């Protein structure tokens, strides 16, 4: 069964100020399948693989915000394009992945 595209919303909340920032990363189904076939990872579900692929993009975004400091992270997943990015072009791309800051 082919994987579908997954939007991973990663929200980081500052440990110091309780402010939060989010990034939405589009992980295409073909990237999930490539990861699965390359690492022979049949145990992981699509969301787990999407999270692994999206994490480096989110880490890059969050760690390059010096005023943000240490933070806690929460994840949500959807196959539908989130309304926050409905008409927006991606602000960052890395390989097949596209990311929006929200």
C-alpha cells in the first residue's frame, strides 16, 4: 500500500516564557516509502516515519531562534493541508520536504 502525504505540525513551547512557535512540514508519501525501503523499516507506521523525517527541519527552525531558549515539543499529524497554510507558499524546503512557519 502506498503512503499518502502527511503534514506534521510541530509546536515548540518555551520552557522560560510559555510562548510557542509552530512549523508545519509536508512529508510526501514517496519520501516515506523511500525511507521505509532504504532502512527496511516495516515496523514503523507512516506517522512515525513522517516525524523522523520532519524532526531535522523543525530542529533547524527552532534552534536558530536564539531568543527562544529551551523548549518542549508536541506533534500532530494530518493528511489534509492545514488551513493556516492553505494559501501560503512554503518558507523552507529540504529535499522533498516543505515547511511553513505558523
